[in-house]
C-alpha cells in the first residue's frame, strides 16, 4: 500500500468514520447514553480545532462539523424524549468516564495552544503576500501534539532536533475554499511555486538550492529541510524550508530586509506534499539545530494549527 493510500485511509477514518460511528453508538446505546453523547461532542470539538482539514477544504470542515453538531443535538433531544438512560455497570461507566476525562484534557491543551500569548516573542511578517493560507501545524508542540506534531515526532527526537522545532510551523495555500484532496502532482497544490518573502530581516547564513522536489506521497524522503534559507538576526535563526529547487535568489552573506523576495515554495526534503516549513530558533552558537524553538507570531497573534491567514 503506497503512502498516499495510507494517508487517505487515515484521514477518512479519523475525520469521518470515527465521528459518524460515535453518532450511531450514541443513538443506539441503551446504557450510559449521556456519556456516549458527551464523548461524541468532545471528539467533534477536537476534530474541528485540531483536524487536518487542508485536504478536505474549509467549506467541508464547516459544513461537516455543523452537520455532526446538528445530529448530536438531535440525538440528545431524542434521548430526552425517550428518557435518557445513563445506567450501566460500574466498569463501563468507569471506562467511559476515563475516556471522556482524557479527551477533555486534550481539548483543554488545544485551547491553551490557541489562546496562549507569548508576549516576548518577536512579531514577523507573513512569508506570502496574496491569497488565503492555512497553518497546518503550529503553536507550542510541547503542550499539544494534536496541534503541532514537531516536538514529539519520533524522527525529530531521534535526530535531537525536536527542541529547535518547538514552534515549527507548516503553511499551505487554498484557493476559493476548495479542497485539494491528495493530488499526485506538485503543480496541483496552490502553494507550489508561490513566492516567499522575508519574514524577518537579518543576514543569510545558509542557502541550499539544489535538492530536487519530491513527487507528492512518493515515500523514502531524505531527512532534511530540502532547499532552505536560514536568516540570522542577533541570536535568532529563522529557517524557511522545503523550497522549490533553483528558486532561491539570495546568497549566503546577503543582508536582507523584511519583505525582500527569497524564493518559491516547493516540495523538497523530508516532506510528502508542497508546503512551507518555518521555524524560529534561539541559539548562542551557530549550531542552531540544537537551539530552542521560539514562538512565531503574526499581527500579535501566535501561528497555531488551522489558523487562517488572508493576505
């Protein structure tokens, strides 16, 4: 089974089949009815805030979530009409209560990532200039892996780069609120070849410009950030990765200003589909990969998963 098919199955299972299955269980459950309904509601909230909606599209996200919410309320009203039965044996109640407590704990962490204010973090300019953009992973990944996988990624932890990726952010573009459901050509992704502008002025300390772009979901990616530009400003290092081969126009040693053109988004390095990887690192040495990740803010607001940016 190829990577695209695996991801397709995971997305449909975790975003659609799971919640619809919980709806059916809630409707037909004759024991612990309220607990089943409350678990379903919590899962819907988690999916809405932390799901991977870039492939389904924002229109589907809103319509699907609203439809499931309606079904939950309808099921709740139906159960009230019939008389809610929350009786069950102690073991079942304990298991369902523990599941609900865990889900609420995860939901609280998601909300903390969204609302958290890192007032000491620098404000940057957004690296794209026109269109609608979606943060697909972002925010404090140590608080919630569901919002940002980077810190807890086994691969990053193995390579000891996860601390520098604490706030690593991935960005894609969407067009006319339509879905881009796992196409197999780079050109089918709206972000591919999109111009990237400097988010923070400084000195260019590293440029990699010759790594071929991957075919989406081809597997066997080399562990690196592909075609990369790293900008140093005092003890802060801003990394822009997965750029398109040959698109970078700056050179090592260049002094660049905010909003200067850098290159174009691509699909190079350790990535399965076109997107821009951006991370800010604080390091007192040039060994920035082992520095500490710094929060990335735009317009005085953290970049967190599923935040929409309209330029």
